[in-house]
């Protein structure tokens, strides 16, 4: 395929990706919530934290981020915080894989660990929720950040 054709196809794909991730001013909250949950679910890197039996990662309608991981050993980790407490979102990594870091204003992330053979059951608080992801395009990250900030402002 000639270089000029590849360039045009690449440009069209980039344009299409911008359209898919962008939300117009009239986008419904339900549409943004659905897109965010698909984005988080489809791009979560379950293999990055060990051998998981199952996991859940959701943005709820009342603007909570909740993540639960159950390992094959039976250990469970649960993380949750209200988006009103979100300070900002950072991304460390490449398009192929990386970590979304949701920072809160204080230690506002609830962290609960159950059935941990080494540490037992522990309840604590944190100021960062780290979410391992894969295949995250910059436009997708930007749209996700915008949706999270929208839900933060809506609940203030």
C-alpha cells in the first residue's frame, strides 16, 4: 500500500476515534455512564495484579468508583470512593499498557482486604486508586477524565 494511502487511512481512523470518544453538550448522563463503564471494563488489565478469579470495576449512577478483585487464593480487595472527592486523574504508561491513577483530595479511598493469608482482614484509607489498563488511546483517557470530572461536579 502506498505511503500516501496509509497516511489518509491513519488520519481517518484518528478522526473516527475522536468522534467516538467525544461527547456533545447534549450527551445524556446515562450515555456517559455506559461509555465509562464499557471503557473501564474493556480496558482493565486483569493480568497486571496477579491471578484473579474475578473482578468488578464500575462507575455508579450516584458517582462512586468501585473496584473489587478476588484472587484465586481467596483474597479479596475492595476499593471505593465518591467522585466528589476526586482531585485529578493521571496516567502512567504507554498506549499498550499502563496505570490510571485517580487521586483524591485526602485519604478518601476506602480500601478493604479480606482473606489475606499474610495480613488478615484490613480496613484502611488511601489517597490514590490505581487501575491497571491496556490499550488506552490518549483520546479515550481524555474522554474518561472529562466524564469523571463531569460526575464530580454534578455531585458537588
